[in-house]
C-alpha cells in the first residue's frame, strides 16, 4: 500500500511543480531575466504569485532553479560530450549539441545560459553573475577534459587545454547569439564544422 508523502508546510498543492518550472524556464529562455516579469512567469506557470513564492522562492531563486533545469535538459549535451572517447569527439559533440539545442523546433531560439541576462542592469546582477559562473564552469570542465587528453596523448603535448576550452565556448556562445538572430540549424552546423577544422590533429 502506497503512503502519500505529506507536503512541506507552506508548500502549495494543486499544481505540477515540475511542469511549472519547465514553463518558467521557457519564459526566462525567451525573454531573459529582466524581460520576464512576474506576471509573465506566473501566467505561464498557471499559478499565483503566492504559490510561486511558496514553491520556488523569489524571482532570483526561480531563475536559478530554471537554469538548473536547463542544464539538465536542453543543455545536457554538454555533459554527454564530456564522456566522448577523444578530445576531437568531445569538441564535435559539444558544438553539434550547441547547434541542435539553440535551434530546436518548439523551443526559444538561442541559449538561456548566454542570453538570459546579457543586458541586465543592477536588478539583474545576481542572475547575470549566476550565468557568468555557469559559463565559466562549463569552460573549466572542458579545460579539465582536455588536460586529461594531453596527459593521455590524445592531444599534442603543446596543446593548451585552456585555450581550446575557451575557443569551443566562444564558438558555442556565438552560435547561440546567431540562432537567436534567426540563423538556421543548417547554417550554424556549417559554422561548427568550419570551427572544428582548426582542431589540433592527433599526435
């Protein structure tokens, strides 16, 4: 016999928190942190402000939760790329994943992690800082993966893991901006392929 878990005190009932967070993520993805008003968010989530505060905290906390969901969902290609066998395969999977994620039918164009608060002023400083940390963490993970590739002899000994990681992240960020400006998946795939031609040859 299943027992029903009691909801924490103060937590609202009667709506699907996962679905509400998914909808909030899409609003932030499409409109950015400052562009997404509380009315936009609660309307999309189908809940009241009171329910939003009780379930997710304030707008800043909601944004951080939405960014986590984005990382585990549309941006999960980055984690999968890290598990590829060679550095070149990592780079290929990372850029190709970026192209698909930023041009996915039925989703906002571009990348929540890039455009979420690029134009944020003081009220959006916390969100902007969270996204800077998010992007820097991604670069650091790529750098560590390429250091391992150098140690294993998969990359030339003179390859700079930090520069390679920054190169990939810069191209991926550019892909996201171009996608938000209307570039097609095919056009951006060509950009990714050109970028990968500069990848260091295997030793």
